[in-house]
């Protein structure tokens, strides 16, 4: 999967999470990002990979996303590989 396609898929994941307050809240809690910090965090290297990793870690969430977005669940693994690098961990000041 080309990196640009993986990035686009990650943005779809963010939209999917943001469409449901519970899903978004869980992502924010697990990542340590505050609701007002998400735009700044999105500019950090590895953020998109972090979205993909979050989705991949929860089979129920992954299945729901794949069904809603009309994508093959295996595309999430392909996106992880395409985005490569170290798993994203937010730097806490």
C-alpha cells in the first residue's frame, strides 16, 4: 500500500472515531491527548500510525470501521506496514 493511501485511510479512521463521542473519548484517553489538543497532536510525526495502531488493537472497532468505510480489514495491517516506523507515543511535556 502506498504511504499516501495509508495516510488517507488513517484520516478516515480519525473521522470514524470522531463521529462517536465514546470511540473518540477512548482514543483520547488511551493516547493521553486532551480534546483541545487533537489538532496539534495530528501534526506530530507518527500520529497517523497511532490511529491505525489504535484501531488494529481492537477487533470489534476494526470490524465496525471496515464495514462502515467499505474497506478490507486487512488494509489496516497494510497501512501499518506502509506507515512503518516506531509506534507513536505522544511526548508529554
